[in-house]
């Protein structure tokens, strides 16, 4: 008990020290030129990219989640990929002019960002958050998940060292190492922190929003993938299995349940089986459900990011060595159907619905059961059906004919590369975007007069007497003109 208490105190003190040091560094950095900012960010991106493989292995070994090689790919995406997507965005000085409206836009940093990061995508999230924060001339303090604190600290250390060698003030980028709940709470509440950027589970995101500071929080997704009768079935099957197996399904935009159009359901199943999908029988399905979720519906952390073989051992069942994902037939959504929840591991639900309208309704049910606003995948070649899904589904990333994992984060589509995917108002967030540098930058606006105020605005208040209403410089009021005319007429009569 004493050790835990002491660790809490150390964590709280570390949070205070890092926040204050970051604020001092950010005040220096706020006047940096665009050239300086870009030089520092480029150096950090390259240092992170060069360490992608080692940090991927470190993340896998520390958390026990996913596949080290896949984490390397995510690190490469979150370093060089993210940097390439933001490097040409102006974040210093005048960033825009509208001559018609006579508006000049000027970039301004937010200040110190407290960044809460998950255990599922730890190193890649740290890389990405550091780059988008510093590009906007902010400071950033990382508060990692306790299960991933060492790999996150090493990632931040590598990037800070590279940034400081390129001219970044010391302390602008840092990461907590003595991580406790008390310390993380101290950080997000600290007076030096201007904004919270939270990526992780629902409880953590809710806590970030409840502090009373500006917060950008994103939580879970329960991503359905609809496969229409018009789809390229072979490609759809290949995409779904590979996307679900990627890093053992720890990215929040990974497919969670297939909704197959009835005429092609059997063919889709056969094609998925060719690529390593293994269908569970009723007994196996129940055993896996007990491993994945506690009785209250919360996820079992031990099941996160595991291979089918590892899950099978935990459940006391046997699955083939070639199995890459486990699939369970489902006929309902909700608490009575636990595998209809978000599953951050290699387990996939499978529904059969007759026609895209029925498929649409099933997808909506899945989104509302834990994934409102997040992501939906559709495999289809009928543009009318694709557009109907786009118009009707309560998801802000609808990716078409691609992997859910790679498509939603912007690796295989044109959406903004990001490791933090906001679910909009219906998902409890302030935005529906893929979070990037523009969300961590304030904009000042010089606004020149286009028209004089309306004359009615010059009306005197009822209790004001004997004073002329103010007039714009260079203009004469009606009272002044009348006085002048009377004086001139009086002179003439003389």
C-alpha cells in the first residue's frame, strides 16, 4: 500500500514538473519561424521512422498485443506518412487571405497539449501526436497507458532528442515515465495544460471531457462491413480477412462484423475460409465469448490483440494453425449477443441479410451498439447503394472497397492520415474528423470594414439627451449639416 501511495506521489510530481517545463519551452517556441518548425518536425519524423522496427518490437513485447512487423508498418505510417501529409501546411504567421471578404488569417498555437495514449497502438500514436502538436508550435506531454509506458517513453525520447538537436527547446516534448491514474489526472488538470488529446477506451475519454478544459476525445468503434451482391467477392474476402488479422485487430477502425448480402453469403464465406477465416461452432462461440468479455460486458484485457491460437488456448478449444481470424455466425445485436460488441482481437461476427436495405439496418444496429459515428466499410460496385450508405449511416468514415484498418486512418484512402479518429457529436466528440495539425492550431482573423454600421445603430439611448450620435470619421451627421445650413442662411439674410 505504501509503495502504491509513494508511486502516486512521484507520478503527480512528475506530471507537474513536465507540464511546467513544457509551458516554458512552448512560450519560447511560439515565436519560431516556419522554417525552424519544419526543420524540427522533419528531424523528429525521420528519427521515428528509422526506429520504427525496434519500437514496434518493443511495443509488442511490452504489451503482448498484435504483431511486431505490423506495428513497424504503423510506426512508419505515423512518422513519415503523417509528416508528409502535414509538412506543407502553414502554421506560422499569415496562413490565408480572402481579398473579397477582407479577411487575413493568422496561425496561433494552442499551448501545452496533454496527450493520453492507448496500449493498443502505443508507439505509433505517440509519433503522430508529437508531430501534429509541434507542427502547430505547441508543446506536448505524453501520458501513456501503464501497460505501454516504456515503449512510449522511448519513442518520445528519440523524437525529443532529434528535435532538440535541430533547435527545439528542451522540454517541449516529453513523456511521463512514472505512470499512475493519479499522475495522469494531475497532468490533464494542471494549470499549464491548454488542451487534452485523448485516445483510448470510453472511460478514459469520458474522464478527459469531464476535466473542464478543451478536449478532443475519441473512443471505441464497432465497425460493420457490408458486402453487397454487386461486390467483387474475392477482393472483399481478401480485404476483410487481412484487415481483421492486421496487428491482431487492435486498430479501432478494424472490421468487427460482416453483414453479407444473402445471394453472395455462401461464396463470401468460402472465399474468406481460403484466406484463413475459421468458423466457430456453437460451443466454441460460447467459449470464445466468455474469454473476450466479462459478465458485465466489459472487455477482458488479456484477450486484446491475440492470435486465434492464443484465444483458443485461453478458451480451452482447438482451432487450426492456419486460422488467421475466428468467425462466429450471429443473428442479433446487443447484450444478449456478446460477440456483436467491439472485439479488439481476431474474432469477427457474421450476419446474413437479404438486400442492401436490410443490410443497412443491421449496420445501423451495430454502430449504435458501441460504435456511433466511428467507421463503416462497404464492398460494393453499385454506386447508388454506396451513396445510400453514405447518406444514411451514422458513421463519419465510410470506406469503400478497401481495408477498414488502413482505409479509415488514411493509408489506403484519401482521408487525412491520423491515428485518432473522431466520431462526431453522436459519438461524444467535438468533431467528426481524422484529427491532425489543424485541430491543434488556433486562427486569428483580421477583419476589415466592408460596410458602415446601419443608421439605426446610431440611435441614442432613451436616457441620453442633448448629445449628437457619434458619426464615422470624415462624415457629417444630419444635425451638423442642418446647423451649418442655418448658419449660412443667417449670414445671407444679413
